[in-house]
C-alpha cells in the first residue's frame, strides 16, 4: 500500500459522516501534494548545501551519484528503510 493510500485510508476513518468521499479524496490529494512539495524542497536544500558539496569534494555542485547519496541518507534518517 502506498503512502497516499495509507493517508487516504486514515483520512476517511477520521472524516465526518456527512463529508463526501470525493471531498475527502480531494483533501488527501491537497495534503499529499503539500507534503511532497515540502519534502522535495528539503531535498533541494540538502543537495544545494555548500557543506554537502565540500563533503563530496565538489566546488560547483553535486554530481548525480553524490546527490543520490544525499537523498539516500535523508531517507535512512527518516526511518524510510534502505535506499
């Protein structure tokens, strides 16, 4: 089950009986988009961080493999399992 499906499941459990499933699903999608934007912003900030570039031995920016390592570390730190 995806994170979006899990979120939808719990939001439906908490929804008022008079709230339509369509409205609930729209709320889930807005929340999911908001969380996704926040996470991607954090990833962008981490990849652009001068400290990350120095640690990778790069002056101008991170290469793909370096950026992948930064994202993998972030996933591990959140308890997201192996990346």
